[in-house]
C-alpha cells in the first residue's frame, strides 16, 4: 500500500474525531483506519501503539487549545479578560466533552501536560494583575490561580458529563462571576 505524505495527519484527524464523539473506549483502531482507508500496520507505523496515538491526539488538542489562549493577557479590563479566558476554556470542554477529561482530569497526582501549561498561562496573567494591584487584599497570584482553576475545571467537567443540560450556560456564568468577584478588587463602576 502506498502511503500519502499526509497519512499521519489524516489518522490523527480521524482519531480526534472518533474519540471526540465516542470516547477512548468507543474508538476502535480499525474504525480510525477505515476512515482513512489504511490498515492497522499503517497506524502502528506512525504511532506505535494505541497509547501513542491517544497521546498524539491529546497533544494536538492541547496545541489548538493553547493557541486560542495565546495573547489573551492583558487585553484590557481584568474582569473582561478573565471572562474571555473562562469562555475559551468552557467552550473547549463543550466542543470536546470526551477529550477534555483526559486533558484536565479531576484526580490526585501529577498534572497532565495540558493542565500544567494552562495553569502557567493563568498564573502569568494573575502575576500581571497582582503587579497592577487588581487583586483583592490577601489574594495572591497563587491563590487566584488555584481558585479560578479549581472552579473552572469543576464547571467544565460537570458540563462534559452532561453537555446538553439546559442550565450549563447559567452554571458556568454563575460560578465564573462569583469567583472573579472574590478575586478582583471592585471596579470603580461597582464601588459607586
């Protein structure tokens, strides 16, 4: 069988699509190969094994996710910036409800690469807000990062468990606003 130069990418795209819709357990390797029109040995040639394919899918999704967040800080008003970041994160979870829990699991242990890199971006943003005096008294950049991350991952995971629930938008907005209000100083508009 002659392999096209884009066979690896086609396999990666097919695997991402199948896993996004069916989950890891519902993604037989043969189904992925059939979508691309290749046999299993071709998949093994490019990825070695099932876990390496899954790792490549997660890495590709992570890169797309991080690309959407690049340049987010600072864009203007801190509340607006945090709401935009929240919306990007929750939007990613809604688009990838089967992949999100693999990238941002709620379990003890070392953080996966996606969670670690996302936290680094969030922390950099809160470091800037702390330097600008935008955080409430007693709220450090570290506390703000941990607080927002915990709330955001909890909301996104809840949404992934029931992506069609009628209250998902309200759930997300309610917790987002409560956490942001707890972390940031009152704006001049709110103080009057």
